[in-house]
C-alpha cells in the first residue's frame, strides 16, 4: 500500500516520528502532548507497525482534525519493529529537524521550542538531548528525573559522548523522547539499525556521536512512561534486558560499536572504552563491584565532578 500523500506546502521546522504498536489509549495522550507544544511549526508522522488494539482509529481521527498529522499505514501483517518504523517515517519527513516520541510517552509543553532554539544557536550540533522524567503514573513516589551531572549546557565534540555515555554509562543514555537530530545527518548515518529490537535507538546515537558534535541541555524535555507493557518491561520479564545487570543485548551493542570504530581516527580510544564496558558488565552483579561504584560516585561528588544519575522531582506546591 502506498503511503498517503503529504502536503506539499512549505516544510515544517520539525518532523516528529511516532511509531505505534498496540499502545491503547496512551497514544491519545501522546498526540495531545504534541498538539500542546508552545512551538506550532511541526508535522507529526504516526507510523502503524501492525497495531491491532484500535489505536489506528485514534490516530486517523487525529489526522482528520489536524492537518499537521499524517498516518503511515502498516506495510505488513505483523510488526517490523521500531527501527524500521522510524526509518520509514524518516524517509517521509519534510522537516530539517527530526524528533521522536513513542506512543506511550509525553512531551513537556516547551520541548520542541527549546530544541529548535538550541539547534539554531549551536549550528554545528548534529543532535541535542536533555534529561527525561521517568514517570510512574501508578506509583508517583517512584518518579525520577535524569541528572546529566556536569555535562549539561555545552557542546561535546565527537566521539566523547560515544565513549562516556553510550559505552561507559557515566551519564544517562538519551531517551528517544528527549532527542532531536538534523534530518540530513541522520539519513546520511543510515537511520536506525533494523536488525536490533533492543538498543535500536542507540545504534543511531552511536553513528551521530562518533562523528558529530552533540549538545546536552539541562531542561527536562519529556515524560518516559513506566508500565508493564512497555518494550523494555517486556524484555526484562523475558530475561533479555536488565538495566543494571549484564544481558546479551548490551554485549551485541558493544560489538556493533566496535565495528563502527574500525579504521576510525579514534578507534583505539573507542575500543579501550568498549573493553572497559565489557569488564564492567561482567562484574556488575557482584557485591564488591557495587561497593566500588558507590565509593567512586562519592569521590566524584567530593571532587566537584558528579556523574549522571537520577533525582527526585520537586514536590508539588501546596495550595
């Protein structure tokens, strides 16, 4: 089936890519958070990845009432995965910038305006991202906001973030919903690797961070909804993914980065960091390693160089 025609009027400033696969009513909230943006010059591409829960009707209704929204129909009877869905939308995107939002997450109202302004100010940056609110709607006491430590508010030359963030995890890895990238650069990098079902977002970040400057903002950009049916939650339940423990998907991603670094001017630095990351993964579950990590964090804090972590959101003001 051919994709529906997209308006040939002037291109929007930002194309927002939202794949969806059985998100239920969450997709309505996600779309509403885009429509609530203080910056209005955007297009939203909703990519059906074989959804069967009725969310397609919600997506189509939104497209009928808002000309900035388009729905790209499913290309197969089953899901192709988020990487393939995002790549398909990337090929249709008209904006010079692309941002991403999964159908169960939310943008904060100023997210797009903030990232557009930063991309205009730091023209050498290929990508901008910021901290994300890890949102537990059913357990607010567990809510956390990522802290990027001393990395925020500045431009980082390649490949420093590939090493410190993606490989050594010294600061939170960018959540998809908190990232904006220049469209032409992401296309040149090949988009998202469709052979990955986990870490597919990081395959794209790795290409960008390997060769281009990246800006890290200090403003919370989005809410990452935590629930039992999310991709990461299902992967954890299946034993394929553990955020703070060793798992096969992480080792495969490290091999992927090694292949990217081959014959790169910084290959030696990247391979050293990759070996260090493997060593850490092999020992993460051991008590001595956890104790060493606590001591290291305390030492960095005393030295005025706190690493990235999480902090509690501020308590709502009492009326």
